[in-house]
């Protein structure tokens, strides 16, 4: 398969979607692990140190470029596949199959992915843009063992004092959960792990991942809003 075919053929698009999806699945493991440091309830020290390490390490900053490329590649290929599927099936089924044919979240991956994208833009504006470019009045500086760093924990605390922000993040995490519920299994099946030998493992891992990761993400704004962390 040539590079052109990888981005234009139906099979190529699915493979690119699967590979970029798996890359983003691995990224979410790292991201949720770092964010979960807030549950140490130590005034944000562990989380701030982890965030500072991620933001100040050259190799990770280079990988950050790859991360953005992965996001946009996944989104673009997803939209292209969605458009191609709609074009091939201009006329609907004579009898609506509903969940008998496929789960509703499998049929609305484009919509769920778009909702997640909108959330990501807002999330980046809340945290990544202030940390990298614009700064923020609540993004104060903190010192640990002589090392000065951004107090990202304080910015999180202030951001999640707004109820509408908390509701938005929770709804986004629900959309992410359903998106992953289909996307996780679909990605690994595309890469050849959908055989009978691996099917049960892929389904179980996908279900557990799709529940646990969004649940931890959603818990963060909730516990901060209710003041359950110091």
C-alpha cells in the first residue's frame, strides 16, 4: 500500500484511523494518570510536579507536536470515512434495524467525535493555551525544592468553581465514554485483533477502558467543585 492509498483508499483510511486511535488511547492513559495525581490531596504538589515535568522535558514537547498531528489526523480521517459511508448509503434501509443492526453509539461516531472535538478546543483554551502562551491571573507560580513552576493545580481549582464548566466537562466525558466504547474495539479489530481468539479480551479491555478513563476524568471537576480536595 502506497502513502497515497493509505490516505485515500477505504482500507487505508480505516488503518490510519485505527493507528491514530490507538495512539490517542495510549495518550489518554498518560493524561489521566497525571491528572489523577490531584487525588493525592497534597495541595497539588504531586500534580504540579508531574505537569511541570511534562511541560519542561524536550522530548515530551516534541511528542506534543505528534500528539496534535494524531488528533487532527484522526479527526480528518474520521470525517472522511463518515462522509464516504453516507455517500454510499444515500437511501436508508426499508426497515430500520435500530440496535439490532448496531449500537446507537456505533452509528453516531461522527457526532460523538465532533462533541469531543468541541470539548477539546475549550479544554485547550482553559489550560494548554494559558500554560504555553497567554498566561492567566490564576496561573500563579509555586516552588518545590528550589524549582519554580506553574501552579496548574490552582488554575484547575479556579476553573472548576464554575458550575457550567463542570457540567460541560462531565457531559464531554460521557460522550468520550461512548466514543471509546466503539472506537477501542474497532481500532484493535482493524489491526487484526478481532478474531475469535482475541475477541473476548478486546471487548473486555475496551469496556473497562471506556468506563474507567472517562470516569476518572469526570471525577476531577466534580470533586474540585464540591471542595473535596485541599
